[in-house]
C-alpha cells in the first residue's frame, strides 16, 4: 500500500515542468527555466489553494501580456475531452492553475473567458473559476447557462448546477441568484431528470445547500414542482432533502411520504 501524499504536493516544480513542456509546443518563446524556477521557489511552505494560485500567477507573468493571446496558448494544452464521469479531478488536476488563471485574469474579457471555462470544464472543472463572473454579471452568465443546461456534454450541464451552488465545498459561500433561491431552483429544474448521475448528484447537492438557509421556500417549490410533474426523480429530491430529513423536519418527511406513495 503506497503512502498517502497530500494533494498540495502535486502543485510543485514537477507540474511546472509538465506545463512548460506543453506550452513550449505552442509558444517557442516561453521562458520555461524562469517559470519552473519561480514556481519551485514560491510554492514552498504553502497550502493547496495558494500553490495553485502561485502557478496561475507565474503563468500570467511568463505568458504574453495580452490575455487573449495567453489564453489561446493555454487552451491548446487542455488535451482531449474527458468522455467519462470519472477522473475530472484526478486526471485533470494539472488544469487547476489554468482555470485559476481564467478566474483571476479574465474578467475583463467576459465572453472569451466564459467560452474558455466551457472548454476547461469538459476536461477538469470550472465550478470555482466561474463564481467571480456570477458576481460581476449574473445576467450574462444566465444567458450562457440557458444554452449550457441543454448541452450534449454532461460536464457542461453539471457546471450550471455546481457553479451556482451557494455552499460549494472549497469555495466561498455565495448568495442565491439575484438573492432569490427560487432563481436557483428554476435554473436547475430542467436538470432534475438529467440522464447523467453526475449531474443528478450536483442538483441534489444544490437543493441540499438551499435547504440550509431557505428550507420553507425549497419545500414549497418542490411541492409545487411535484404537483405539476408526473415524472419526478424521487432519488434526487430525497437526496436534496437529506439534511432536513436528518433533522426530522416534519414538512420534509411529509414530502417524502407523498413521493413514496405516488
């Protein structure tokens, strides 16, 4: 049995070398030695998120100053899409600094960056990178989400739900869309019956997030949803109510009773 190595140590000089090799194929002027040196020096004694940010910052410092030119180079190193629902993190960890690069430096290039996150999430995830864009212009994000929630790629559909979760793990808590949890519920409504278990899990987690602050609104919305739809995904709804059920919430229990007797 191999010894456990904390994930933070993945983001070190070895990853800098890997990224440099990938970038050099598309930018022969990339100063790899300097990039590797600065990453190696700056990641010492830092935790996971800080290490990822160091690499993103050094990409910004060593790639062309023009954001869109630099981003084009990075998009060329993404590799093939992940056509499974596994390995988004384990096999895609090398792309975390690329997503962070878009998160930190791309907000003045909104559409270009949204399209970049669309591509990144097919291979890794953009669920963290997209959150400052929600704060910057929620209406423009929602316009993208309307297209993405019916995308053929399950990872893109999942991003609609996961990226807008109020209590996304490892991320700063955010308020509901337009300060109205019904906006979130309406957004993810069409994903409740998504064919992908990966998307369904995100939707259930999203509903569960909302119940922690807006239980009455969520229960009322779900009751209306069930009244209006014969084909409901009971598994997603029950999993979305798990915190309330654990707390023995009577209204959540009543809703599950209705589900069980349909």
